C-alpha cells in the first residue's frame, strides 16, 4: 500500500509539474489579465468524472511488488488531478498554492498537452506541449512549446522549467524509477519500479 501511494504521488507530481511551470513565466507586480483567445487542447474539453478518478486509484491500488505497469487514460488523469488538487492544497497549507484551475491533460500524437487557467500572477489560459522519454530510469521532458493567453513562452524559460520539473519527478524522495513511458492516443503507458519500497 505504501508503494502504491508513492506511485500515486509520483504521477500527481508528473502531471501537476507539467502545468505548474507556467506559474513563473511572466514576472508581474500585480495580477493582470492577458486578453485574447487562449490555447486549446487537441483533445477538446475532457469531462471531469469521479468514476474516472476512481479507476485511476483502482489501477494504482492493484500494484503489487516493486514493479509496476500502468495504462492511464487522459480522462482518468485529468479527473484525478482536478478532484485531488484542491484536497492536496487543503491538506498542505504550508506549501505555496498552485493557482491553476481547470487542468486538462491530453495524450495524443506522442505528446502530452497540458492546458488550464492560470489565476496568478496573471489570469490567462495556458498550454504546454511536452514529449516524455526515459533515460537511465529517469524522466526527461522536452518542453516543445508553451503559450500563456495569446503569447508564446520563450524556449529558454520552457527549458529551465522542464529541468525543474524533471528534478522534482526524479527526486530520490519519490523512490520511483521508470523503465518506459509511451504516449499513445488518449492513453499513457508507464512502466517502472519502486527503488526503496
């Protein structure tokens, strides 16, 4: 059970940290609104479903031993994040709030598309396009592009944010190592093991 929880936390970190980098992209002294059409997901709007979130939890709960192989749909991960993020923030008041609403995680064309609404320091829709690979049992993120409202995010900012996300995902405190991650149409396959269960 402890291993399952670690894996669940690792998956949360992966998804949230793909969305979280956009928080620091625009230095600003006060909240403001970026006008114009914001980015959209190629999957359209993914409906939030308690059943889908419970399916993800059920899949994680069936992990036995140190190794795992999970196939998660974008509906399951989006629903789980949308429903659990407020609970996580409420249970961890000492951590900085993540000012993101309506997170959407879309798997298609070998890429992960993360969209949502950033509420602070600016109010705008955001998107990130990320490819994921495994190198030496660690996740490597290639932040292909990002957009905040109608504005593209500079590549040097995307690169530094991707590195920060990698450091967190690959942190020894998670004890999760990866053998393979494959992004298919509307699903992601994750194989790996718990380093110190």
